[in-house]
C-alpha cells in the first residue's frame, strides 16, 4: 500500500508557527488575564479622595473621638503602672527566671581534673569527700604528735556565735541611743529573714533575686547575717559562693570566705569526719579569687587549730585547680614564715610545690630558712615535714645555693628519717651523697 502522507498541525490550523512580539501578546485582550490580574479592589485612600464619595466629619464629632481616645489611653497607662508596682513588690521573693549563665546549675564530676596522690587520697562517699584511712603514711601516734606541736589558740567562735553577737550589739546600740539614725528598714529585715528560711531547705534551682543583689549593697555583711548563714544547706552555701566569688572584690570576698564559708566547712568536717560534696565544690569555686582564698581560708587554717583531716581536704582542692604563679609564690612565702610549726603548713607547702611553678629567689630563700630553723628544735618531727623537704629538694635543687645546701645538711643530721632523708641527700648532693652512704654500709659490714 502507498504510504500515507502526514499533515502538519500548522496546516490544519492555518496559523503561523512564529510567535508574535511579547508586547503585542500582552496587550491582546484575550491574553491579558494570563499575565496580569484585573485590579478589582481600589485603595481605600483613593475611594476617600474621590470627590463623589468623600466624607468629612464635623468639628464636634472629631473632638469627641479624640477625647475618648485620650481617656482610654490614660486608663491603659494607669493599669500598666499598677501592674509594674505589684511586680516590684513581689519579685523580691520570687526566683528570677532570667537566663543567667552564672546562675544555671551545671553538673560537676568528682573525677574532673583529678590528680592521683599516694599520700593524699580522697574519695566520694555518699555525697561526701573523705580521706581514706591509712592512705597518707601517717599513723595515729604521728597525728597526736602533730597536734601536740601545734600552738593552741583557745576555743574558736562559730558562725552562729558571731551572728548572735552581732545581733546583740545592734540591739544594745538601739537601746542606748534612741536618737541615732535608723538601721535596716523593717521591710528589708522581713524580706531577708524569709530568704534565710528558704535557704535552710534549699536544694536546687534559682535563688531569690533579692539575695543576688546583696554583693552590690554597701552594708552587704549586715544584710547577709539576716539570712542566718549558719543554718544554710550545703547546696545553698555552694550557690551563694558562686554569686559572691563572682561579684565581690577580693577584700570583700576574703571576708565572706573567712566568716561564712570557712566556718561552714570546718563545722561539717567536725560533725561528719568528712566534707559534704557541695561544700567541697564551694571551696573549689572560691579559688576563683586566689588572693581572697589564701587570705580568707588557707592562712587562717594554718594559724588556727587546724586538723590534718581539714588540711588534707583543702589541699586536695589545691591539687585540682590551676592557681596563678604569683599568688602561689606569695602563699608559699607566707606559709614558710609562720612562727609556730603546723602540720597543715607542711601539707600545703608540699601541695603547692608539687605544681612545679617557677618560684622567685626570695621564695626559695624563705623555704630554705623555714627548714633550716628546725636545726635548733629538739622535738621529733612528723613524716609530713620530711615529705615537704623532699619535694622541695626534688623540684628546686638547682636553685639552692651551696650555703643553703650546707644548712640543710645540718638539719638532716639533726632530724633523720631512715627512708626519706637518704632520698633528700641524693637529690641535693648527688654522687657525693651516694658515696657517703656506700662507705657507711661498707663500714657496718666490716664491723
């Protein structure tokens, strides 16, 4: 069969395949709606401006509308002002819900930045930081020896005694001088007394906003006593330490550490023979102000009747944090200049020397003098003293002058430890010490 010829669509429609110009296509009536919709809605402004539809209000109606609008605006402003005043009165006791990064509770781990030490071992025990029995090579007899060598300073006042004494002084002043300037307003006393009740059972969460503004007050110490810090929970002490360590200057922070934090820590150790975890973290947070920490906690501990347990726990805090070199050097210098021997001082000196900081020459000299002064002491020195001397010789033997070496040699002859003193001699005198010990062993074998 013959092949059927195909008929093109253009031939059927009898139209040209070529497109018309775009402008002509848009202007064409049948294609206008494809590219632009017809404007059906007119602007209200245009309608108002139309001459036939324009309507103008008379003067009295306009004045009445403006008066009503002004009256409604005044009512709304008065209502907003009333709500603000009510909020100011109540927000003092309402926890602040702002997203303050400093106030957020952050999880802590006891294993964080932990350094092992065979002589100072701490462990977490049911929320407490304790020292493993027998870990530091110190027997009960040696502990008693250290306690007997420490100078007794009498009974130390607790935080509760200080607060009650402060309240008594205020009441006495008020009774004697009725014409004097008034003290704290009754509203302030009521607010911070209620905050103190909250802190007696505080465990977690936001603190009242009024408590956070205490560091900015000129009489912050007097206001703080109204909250009765001696009755705070350990969690409240930790939260308060975070606020005061961040917002107080070093001198004011030193007062807070010495009067509030230190008393709470020592009371907890005395009552439980170990330290609550939150108190421990409060001590760690207090090192944020190193000068205040050393002046408000570490040095007062050494100058008071500090137990070895308290010193070991505080020293473990020093092990786990980084301290500026200059502050560490000043602390070592002050510890070396203590007049009376204290076992806690030996623990702190050893802990700070273990950080291997580059100490200035005056600090090295004060340490040498500290150990050399014991040449005239006839008492039997504990292991802690020998350990501190060994660490000093291991870390800074290259900075010790020949004259200082001779002074330390005399001390080692006077106070000899069978295990530690030979190590100290090897560190200071090297091969010469080894030959002397070898000669002594040979002579003993010949005898």
